[in-house]
C-alpha cells in the first residue's frame, strides 16, 4: 500500500512537471517517437492557422525571425553580388555575379548551388534583375534573395542573417519551418520554437485565436501536438 502511494505521488509530481513545461514534454515525446537514424534529423515546427481569409493580402505575411539558439549547424550563404563580389566571397559559400544572372534559369548547376543555401542575399541594385530573370524559379521555392541594406558591414549582416529563418503564411493555412536538428538540447529547440510561435502569434490579427494547433516532429518521426500560448 505504501509503495502504491509513493508511485502515485511520483506520477502526480511528474505530471505537474510536464504541465509546467508542455513544450519540453512534446519535444521529449517526439524524440521517443522517432527511431535512431543514420543521418541528422531536423526539427519540423508547424503552426496551423484558423479564422483567416488568405485570399486577402492583409492576412498573408512573411517574417524573418531570429532563432536564439541558432540552426544547429553552420548556415550556408549565397550572395548575388556585383561591385561587392570580392567582399561577398569572404563570407559566402556561393557568390552569383551579375553577369551570371542573365540566362541562369537554364543553368541547372548554378541553380542547384543557390537552392542548397540556407541564407540567400542580394545587392539592392541587382534585385530587379534577379526578380525578372529568376523570380519564377526561386520564388515558388522561397529562395528569392533578401536585399542587403546599403552601407552595412557585410560580415556583421551575414552573421546575423545566419541566425534568422523566414516563416510565411500564404495560400495554405499553415506555417511549416525548421527550428534545429536532433543534436541540439531540448531546451534549445524549445527556445527556437517559442521565438517562432511568439512572432507568428503577434502577427496574427486576433493573436492566439487565429492559431488552431501547434505540432513538432523530427524528420522521420511522428508528429506531436504542443500546447503553447
């Protein structure tokens, strides 16, 4: 009888702990629900929206959110550059020069280089040209470059951009983004998830009332619903 009481007390304490950290509990459950893999899995974070007419432009948005704990890996950077190509080469894995942009839509190798990058930036003077030549190819994949502000220290700007991730609500009432990988501590994954959630919630016209559900999962794992507010 005494042992049963102690077990019941232990379960009650564990439940209180879980209730006080629901996101960490969901992350732990998602880990348990994923078999060991021979590759590093990413953490997928999905926010399902409700009560929004996405045919109205004012209800659609794209946000750049800083992940406080980073991506869990070094971000690969691509820069479309002209006058600043030499400086760009010091901080980017891929540099696309102005003369490459024209006709690049048919260059599968160079397009693959761009698509493989996590952060894509461009000099402001090239943005119109990039939009005209590559917009139909890059935009549907969410790979259009973000303009580099004038007179900015490129190394500082790129370092900050590596910690940012873009989240968007467009035609479908769901936001799907990556918040790290399975090598990261649960607390770091939770911090990134909260940053994304807070930014999206604050952007919604009716805040929390426009959020139907939140789901977290590993690449090959089962989805787990996370209680957030």
